[in-house]
C-alpha cells in the first residue's frame, strides 16, 4: 500500500495508519515491572558490595521505576521509587557535587508525577527545587541549560493545569529564551 511505503504522515489518519500512535498499543505491564524489579535487585546487590561505584546506577533505576509507575497510575509505588532515588542522590551529593543535576532530574520527575495526580502544591515544590539546582549549576559551569529549559517547560505545564496562567506564561518564556540561547 502507498501509506505503508511512506516514512512520514501527512495527516492524523495517515499517522495512525502508519502505526506511529504507540500510546494506543497495549504493553505488557507485568513483564516490564518484572524487568524493573530484577534490575533493582541487581543494582542493590552491586551497591551493597561497592556503593561508590553502583549507587548512582541504583538511583537511576529507582527513578526509571518511578516514571514507569507514574505512567501506569501506581501512585504510591511511583512515589516510593522516586524517594529512594532522591535519598541515594542526596547521600552521594555530600561527597560529589557533580551529582546535583541528577537530584534535580529526580525532583523534576517527581514534580511531573504530582502534576499527573493533580497535587499541584507538591509538584510546585519539587519543580522549584529542580530549577534552583539547574540554575545554580548553570551559573557555575555554563552547563545544563537544556535541563533548565526543559524544567521551566514542565513548570509551565504544571501552572497551566493548576490554572495559574501568568506563571505558566513566564515559565514558557524562560524556557523558550533558554532554548534560543543554546
């Protein structure tokens, strides 16, 4: 068929016909959860033997698990995994300041989680923490402007959902200006 030989869709119907609408496809949640749990057990074992080497990987795996549980609406499991990631990263940052952006990434993910569950005050708290860290790191190193721009965009989306349109517009503008600067 003509549609199947195309690489790009011209409209929504062609997009769906090309099967690019992955969000409508069923996923095997138990399998994904099993893989995540096995990954967590693996990194926990490695981190027990050598925390300096493997705690960062364990924290990232907790963060990925948090995102997965947020996407499948397992609120409490998501929060538990995000908090485990943040606890590890906060412990690590006392020894290695380069971990700060990793904490900001977890704060941003947790903010998106709370936004998804309409808990805007909690979402705002974590978005502000992420922005503070990315701003500080950006001033110190000139790096992480992309992450700061993305977090302002996340913050803007939070404010739209919370009905705070002035704050949303301010964060959209900050995000756009950072992206233009890049």
